[in-house]
C-alpha cells in the first residue's frame, strides 16, 4: 500500500504495517492510502514541524480510519558516525537521553570528548 500527503509529492510505501513521512507540512493534512482494494483518505489535524506523529490505522474493505495517534516532540542532534564525523538526525524526545549517552549533542553544544570544541552548522566540529 502507498501513503501520500494529498497536495504534495510526498509519499511512501507501507512496509510491515508501518511507514514514515518526512517534511510534512504544518496544519491539517490528508493522507491518501492506495493499493489493492484500498483508496481512502484520513485527516491528521494540527501537525506541527517539531513533532513526530505515530498513527495507527484500521483498514476495512476499501476504507482507512485513524484509530490511534501519539505525538512526541522532535529533537535534532549531531549523531556520531563512529569515524569522527557527525550528521544531523531527528529523534523523539523520548530517545534523547540514550543518544546523548552515546555522544550525540545539539548544534552549539560541546562535542563530547573534545575539550573546547562545539558543533556548528551541519554538525561540523568547530
């Protein structure tokens, strides 16, 4: 099945019952589910740019309905690639402590283990 944000080119394939869409516009959005006998839309209200939204849908014949929705705050961290370089990732606030324990930090914060160094734009070590 495919999920598309109506009015955009953003879409993805549903794998094992889950999917992820990025760069979702703020406000009320409509998700269009298509594939097999399914051709249905569902509305997600009040989407904010600083959120991860996990939704659970129920497919009934050709229709899809949202049955549960959970929202968490999104946090951007410079994530270690293990070779001395870093890249920016977005994670749930619930996962922040675990990432920080492995040496991740926000732009402008000190680089763990490098005295006097901070993360600059694009997670470049300064």
